């Protein structure tokens, strides 16, 4: 089994969880990923196939364009998607298609080309609903959102235009240049139509978060949210002491790769001070943390979400799908501050479930955050959060995902 990943921790760790399950079933599992994730991959007993370098990953996460609604797609494609395409393809060409199954992200384009060129069985693994451009969802893409009342045929035309005028100018030239080297014909609508597997596809989220739509890729199975890979890790001693020392705090995190949120951390800290709430600031980049911190706040570089979040009052976060899954599982309210990528769409889905409020980064002031948290911390919201938490079974989701990947090898 080869799991072809791309992205930050929230994108890679679900593949690690599925890979661990496949290993327990007797399969040899390789994970193509940036070596920044060597430790969790190898700790799970999986083989890392490195794509790029840790320095590449750090340069990408340091680029402010990664968080721009206008520039983020180009940044991801040029810095991560295209550089990984050839190494993944070349790794797969050294394997036997008859004895290999590939399960890959929609952006693992080398895996998609290897499927087409050599016949590797391919399962598309999609972590968030915006992996599909659906005319039935009106996903928020970039800085402009279409009116919800438009009929699906007009949404479909809009998405075709997004593919043609936004995605293809960035993706199609490098993809088709590589395809030409291999004797393959050029493709269009690379992201919206060609990239998903034509064989079998997984959505690692539940149908109550996003139901299957008529224009999604073929043979789609929704498994629910999978585990994040830190189920057994203990909380740091300082975190345990802080949690035990007062009322449940508000956790604020903007993702494992965000380096540009100092003002946002300060705004949430200010909001909590206005209401006398305690704060845990979760980021591996200490330069984002206000200094000095008050006694009712704690900075943590990392903590096991499965252990931490059930013991907090609420979470302020960016809306990345990995964090969304963890907070839903913990059964606590979300204040979502989305930047780009899948984050605005995930935020809108959480708001519709009644478990979240949304504040865009430009509107995140201490007063606005404090008022939103006041509403979120009312009993009714917490009860709705608990209802959805009870419907999440990460272990069952991992098993279901592994079943689909195994079945691709028997087809």
C-alpha cells in the first residue's frame, strides 16, 4: 500500500492513522510525504518516502501567500503540488502495479499519472468537501462567494470558469508538460475533473458534515472523521497543571503551519481577559505569542488534541479540516477565523450545524471575539456540540477507510 500525501499535519496525519490500520492487517505501507513528518510516520511503523526537504516545507509555511485568499492556490501548487509530482511518480514506477494499491490526496498528481500510465489501482482520499467542485454546495472559493439562490446549472458554469480561468492556468502547464514526456495526451479541468480517481474515492468525513452530491467523483464512500494519530500521547506536565488550576480555558490555534497570526493571538487573548477567561495559545512558532503572557494564559508548542480539547471551554481556530474534526470530536464550541483553502467552507458548515460562529481575520477584535464566545458558551450550543461528538467514531472510520483501500487491491 502506498499512501500519497501532501500538506500540513492536518492533511498528513489522517493518512498515518489509516496506514497504521493497514499495517496491522499485514500490509507493507509506504507514505510519500515531506520529511518534516518523518517522526509520526515512522512511529506508526510506516515507511517514509520523502518528497522534498524539511527546508522546502519551512519555506512554504513561511510564505504569507499561503494564507492569502487570492494567492494561496498558486502558492500551494507551485511550492508543494508540482514539486512532489515527479518524485511520487518515479517512486511508483519502481513498484509492481499487480501487487500495489495507491491511495492518494487529490493533489498527489504523480499518483494519478501513475494510475493512468501503469495501471496502479488508485483510491482518491479526500479530507474535506472542497476537494470536489460541486454545483450543489456553493463552496466559498477565494474572495468571492456566489449567491446561494443560483440554480445548480449556474453554479456548475461558475465552477467550470474557476477551473478554466483560475486552476488550469496554474496546474495544467506543468501537469501537461510532464504528461507529454510520458506520451500522454493533455488534460483540462485538472483539479475539478481529472485529478480525482476514476476508480474509487474516500471522503474522510461524515455525511452530516457534507452529504454525497450528484457531481462528486465516482464510487464515493464517506467514512467519518478518522483519528489524528496522537491518541496515546500524554499532555505535557505544564498543560496538566494549568488545566487543573482553574476554570476550563479557551484554546486558540491557527494550525500547525501558520506563522503570521501574532495579531490574532493577541486579539483572542484580549477577548478572554475582558471576560476573565483563561487561555491556552497553541502554536509551535513562539514569535506569534504576546510577551509577556499574563498568569491566566499558557503558551504550548504542541499538545495531543484528543487529550486536551475535551477539557476546554471552546476553541478558536482557523477551520482546517484536521482541527475541525478534533474539535467536533471533543464536543466543544468553535469560533472559526478562516483564511483560505478549505477553511471558509468548513466554517460555514460548522455554523449551519449550530456549533460555531465565524469571524473573518479582519474582524477579529477583542470585543468581537469576546461577544462571539459569550454566545458560544451558552448551554444550548454545548449540547449541540455533544450531540455531534457522540456520532463520531474515529476507529470505525479508520477501519472503513482501510476496507475500501484493501478492496481496491482485489478488484
